[in-house]
C-alpha cells in the first residue's frame, strides 16, 4: 500500500469513527477520466474530508506553509498533506492564482481529479457566495465533467478562530456530473460566467444554503 492509500485509508477510518458522516451520491463520481470537484467551503478541513471520502483521488490546493514547517510538527504536516494529494500554493497573489489554474489544467489533461472552491475562501457566516469563474474556465477549457459537492455541518468540526477539532456529524452530498462543451481556453467571459453560475446553482441545491450575490471577502481577484 502506497503512502497515499495508507494516509487516505487511515484518515477515512478516523472520520468514520469520530464523525459518522452521511455521504450521499458516491456513484456520481466518474470511474475514469478527468473530473472537477466543485464544493462549497465551510471549514479548514473540507479538502481533507473530500479527499478521504471520495472513491477517487482528488487534488486540492493547500497553503504552502503546510509544506514548509520545521521540526517534528512540520514534518508530520508535510507528510500528511502530501499523503492525501494536496498541492502547495501561495495564497493572495494574482500570479500564483493563475499558475494554480494552470496546475489544475495539467492534472486534468493527465486524466486526474481536481478539487476547487468556486467561492474562493471559506464562508464564515454560512452563506453560499457568488462563484468565481476559475471553475468555469477549467470546465470549458478541458470539457471535464464537474461534480458538484455540498458540505453540510463541517463548520462545526473546527469553528472559526479555533485550533482544535471537535468530532461532529456532517453530511457530504455529491450531485450528478455537469457537462459543458469543450471550447478550449479562448472562450468569452460570459460563457465562463454562465457555466460557473450553473455549477453554483447545483451546489446550492445540495446544501440548501442561503445565497449571497456578492463575492466572499478575502478571495483572490477574479
């Protein structure tokens, strides 16, 4: 068993034992080929939960600091995030955001699964914010199916401002894949916006969250 399978299996076991999550719609995940997981974002732990519970590997970005820590703690964090398939990225810089999308594009072209939060950053008030169009760009550029994921209750696992993790039940709902015509990277912004709005509508149907017409503060510029 490789480090990825071992880390994911161990993490899945801990989540199942401590949180007893409800997971719906695993059959919607494509069994082969590239796919894009587009999820709402409520908790620091969301990526780890999705990576552990999905039937296929999903590459999410994680802050570069998680890979550069020193000492025993730093080594453990680096080993864990590498083990679940996370990719280091510098946050808050436009150039880094563009490079991040290119990295996801490369993974999709290799036939892998990638994960993205269209809101850009986690919601601190429980609202579902307007999606940024990176997910629409990926979908139209590659033609990869978008698998909407709705997370419910994950904010209770690690409340904002807390360093501790509290075992709590949560729900992960996986919706039917959304397919968009592959147009390549030259598509107009309105097409990207339309695709993104369709994806956000699907996420909202899964979570039942109240919608916000605004972008989430602190997210990278569109």
